[in-house]
C-alpha cells in the first residue's frame, strides 16, 4: 500500500505543531523547497511538451537525436529537493531537542536561535 504523499501544507502544519514554523532555518529551507517544486513542475511540463528525446539539426540538414536537457535538470532538481525535504524534516524533528555529546552543530544553532 502506498502512503499518501506529504504536501507543502502538510509540512507547514507539521512545523506548526512542533513550534518551528517561525524558525529562520525552517522558513528559508521551506521557501527553497517550494521553489524547487515549482522548477520541477516547469521541467515536467517542458519534458511533456518536447518529449524525452529532442533533435538538433546540423549543417546540411543532418539531425542528431539526444536526450532532452530538461531530463537531466529534472533529475538534478529532484535530488536537490529530496535533500532539502530531508533537511526540513530533520529541523522539524530535532527542534528543541536537548543536545548530546555527538550533537550536530547545525541543529545546536537552529535550536538556540532567538535565545
């Protein structure tokens, strides 16, 4: 069975329920994630319109078929968005958690914001 995919609103509600919605690191990372989703949607539309393969015509009318450059950009942006959402979830999950000896320095900074 496939789980329901989280939406941006689901992430925002989760952040609110954990008191992290006004945290600078959450807000800027969440904004970045939303931009990445917008880029992915545009790339997806470009791939749908142009197809997976595109051709380029050279001198004397010869054509060379190659993978649409939007495919590589889509894959790179997807990878980046996945890393961004993992960071968002880590911020939400660890916000306010007391640090330990092997604590992540970034999480310590996030948790001490505003103190």
